């Protein structure tokens, strides 16, 4: 019986590299040799006990790799193909998938399986469910590093503007310029915003926000972001505010800068209680919409995102600031989780 190394969640603040049996793919499943993966903010929520998963689960949900073995029922792919698999792996057949709500496949949050309900991809191999709908071939012109962030943070970040149905010429504020917020900034630019304002306090992230498409940046450590955004917009506020952190303070600030009839597009994963201030919400009658999105997934989503990269409309490689082997996963979590050394995203290489 062949085994592999995997990063296993064993309890609050406890992850360890363990040996696990390499799975055998069944019907419509594929075994992928993981060549590159990352750590996501959601993995930090899991590690810290803020989002519950079962002990013994391999975590991680941003995989790029090579097809090692295909189960029965899959056509159009062969062993050796380089593939990108989204963090969300919809079945393509249920009510939610057929209604276009891929992330909610089978029920609430059901599309997110890797590192949530099944073994994830911070491992040497990962078993992909519903593989016919979820294997996206990587063009030969693109490297693993070009596409790995499309699996989750780019798909998630860009979706904020899509969910909000951002219109040409809209004014947008993006609160928090972490990896997802930076992708949301890029997404707002891609969707045709006339003005994008990035909010953070980290000088490295504010600089990167400008590189990813922000016209203005606001350092909330020395300026009130609500007052500053109203100053920048001439007292009007923004058409779309994007919340990309998942805490009360950023949610509330984002809500306060939305113009009447505007939208708050929320990407944050919230833990604990979230309050909606009545005054900022216009007592519920200001025609403000609060929208949420879980990362869109599926093969076609991944293909389209890779098309943006191939056409040079989207470049995410600058976000990969640190590089680790799988055996260095503890160090990688420490650097990423504690925002050391100007980290944005870490690359994890299981077979190096």
C-alpha cells in the first residue's frame, strides 16, 4: 500500500505532516499529483478553531498538479495532463449547480469540499471528486505559478464585482488588501470601475493595491477611512463597497461608505456575531443591498480565469512572495498567519 505525506489538522492550533494512504480514484474521480498549492486565510480559521472541521482531515484547497490516475467515466483527459482544480468542486447536476449556484452544490457551502468535508491538497496527492466537471487543463504557455491563485482567491476576489453586478464607471472601495482583497481590486478594474479605492494599513499591501489596479489608497491607521472615502468621492460615497476581511470593523466601515441604492459585496468569512448598524443601513429603507459570495468553481470558471492570465489582463505572480516545501508547512503557516516578512501568499511545493 503506497503512502504520501499530507498536512493533517489534529485539533485547535495543531497541524502535522503525516503519512496517509494514496487514494484510488473511483467513478468520475481523478488522482492528482500536487505540484503547487498554497495556504488560504480560511485555513487559518480552521487551524485556530474558528471554522470547525474533523480531526484527521488533510487541509488546503488551492491545487495545481498533474493527472496521476483517472477513474472510470472521465473523457477528454489523460494521465500526465497539467490541470488546475478550483477550491470549489461542484457536481454539475444538482439543483444548485443547475441554477448556477456552483459553490452551494448540494446545499449550503456544499461546493467547498477540499479541506472542509474531504481531504484537501496540502499533500503530495489529492483525490478530485466530480472530476469531469472540475479538471481544467493548463495551457502550455502558463506556468503553475501563473495559475495557482486562480483556484480560490482570484475567483473569489473577482466574484465580488460580479455578484454586485458592477457597472461601467462605478466607484468602488475595497476594504482590506490581503490576497483576496487585492484580487477584488483587480476584479473591480477588470469589470470597468472608473475609480477603485483600496483600504489597508500595511504599506506593502497598499503598494501592491496600486499595482493591482487601485487608483487611490487609504491607510486606515492614520486616516478615518469613511471620512477619507467621502472626501475622495465628493461626499457621494461609493456604488460598490467590497469587504474582504471578515471582521465587524471593516464590514461596518464598508457599509457606511455605500451610497443610497448602492451595494456592499462581502467576501469575508465571519466568526462570532456580526452586527448591522441601523444608521449605516438607512434603517433598512436606503435601498442598500448586502450580498455575499463563496468562490465560484468548476472547469469553465477556471478556463475563463486562465484566459485572463494568458491574455495578460491579469497577473497574480507578484502575490506569491514566499516559497516552501511541504515539510516546512509549520514555518509557512507561521509566516503567513502572522504576516511576517511582507508576506502576501506562500507557495507550497509537495514534491520538491
